[in-house]
C-alpha cells in the first residue's frame, strides 16, 4: 500500500497497534485477576474496537495520501509547462494553507516569467531600434570620411565635412545618452530625489537654455504662472522632461511662432502646460508619439531620434504624475503635465 511507503506513517501504525494490543492484553489480565476467568465477548469487542480505530486511521491517511498525490500531479503538470494549473485549496486546514501558499508561489513565478519575457522583448526591440537608428549617422560618417580622403587639398570641403561629421557624432551621443536614461528609469536604477522646488525658477532656467535658439529662429517663448508655486520633485529630472517638450515645440513650429509655458496649482494637482501654434500632430500619430523612436509622418526635424517625448513621459510617471497631449493639425499642440499635490512624508 502506498501510504506505508511513508516511514512515519508505518511507524505510527506500528506504535498504535502495539498500544492497542497492549491495552487489550492488560484489560484481559485485569478481568482475569478480578473475575478469575477470561471473557471471550469482551476480548472480541476489544479486538473489534482496535480494528475500527486502525481502520479509521488507515482511511484518514489514505485520503490524505490521495490529496497529496493529486497535488503532486498538479505540480508536475505545472512543471511540464501548464502554468495555469492550480491546486484545489478551498477547504480549511494546515494542508490547504500549504496548497494556497504553493498556488501563490506559482502565481508569483508566472508574473516573474512574464516580466522576464517582456524584458527580453524590450531588449530585443531596443537593440533592433538602436541598430536601425545608428545606420543613418554611421553611413553618413562613412561617406564624409570617404569624401575627405578624396579631397585632401580642399580645405573648404574638409571643414564642411568635419562640421557635418561632428553633427552626426552628436546625434549618436544623444541617442546613446537618452537610451541610457530611459533604460535606467525603466529598470528602477535611478533614485528620484524629491524636494520642494520653485516651478518659476525651473521654467526660467529652461527659458535661458532655449532663449538663443528661439531668437535665432525668430520664435517667442512666453512664461506664465505664479512665482511662489512649488512642486515636490527631482529638479534635474523635471527640467529634463520639460526641456524635451519645449525642444519638441521648437522643432515643430515655424518662424514667428509662439510657445507658451504655463503652470498653476489646483486643489488636487499641480499642472505645467506647454503649448504652441505649430504644425500640430496628425490624428493617426497622436496615440503613438510617446513610443520610442516614433517620428510623425509630418515631422520636419530630420535630426530627431524620437526619444525626447518617451523620456519626458518616463520621468513624469517616475514622479507619479501623468502627461497628456491635445493637438489639432495645423493649429498646434498642448502638452499637460499633472502632478498630485503630495507633501513630503
């Protein structure tokens, strides 16, 4: 019998048989000493009671063994690849608590496996995207290098191709840096160090960063908001996010256009809004602009790599905020960054 392959159960039955046998013998000895004779009926009743006790114990352990066998069968099915299998644990008792723990472990393993699969798919897609994005600047560098070798005496040509090569190198560097930032944010490898920051000061710093370019392109950047509004954030990362959106606005507006950066504190959230009157976003593109390496079919930014907006979104979400966009083709775009008004704990 299968249950007796368990040494502990075998020892249990041996012990209880000895106890019952000893009890029957002592009881008969007691009867003989006090009554001077052995009572066959009492002996038979005692043996029957002992057999009943042993039978009940046997049935109990056989039932437990069947339950365990079924659990082992379910676990083996799980190990063979059927990850939806679970052990029945809708009853009470220590054994069913164990089964519940096993089911919880299986769910956790499934979640971990799914996460690992997503990571692999992400890495595969990222590597593919990087390879695709690097092809253009590397091909350009190869061409410029060949032209430089063909015209070693033409100083003007050397300067021209050197400048173009530098731009391509800068593009590669920007691609790599932005990818590293996004990957670190996704992996949780960057600690967001939040502190109360003055939004007006942050926006003014960003304005200083883009003031020269805006003047060169004859575009206007307007700032609007209270001077005392604060945001609990990591200043460097929020600056990065807003700068990417302002740069995106400059990239998609024409000469004479206006870009407005506004901020305000509402009862529940603090909002920072960046809007422009540029080319806008095509309706078929608006749901994809936060995807990595995605570039609008109407984009005139030939140097763009499609990482600015995804990085901005990752930073905002790392601050437990969200970012939305509203746009009309030919009329401009409005990006709204919303952050819950949470105080430092």
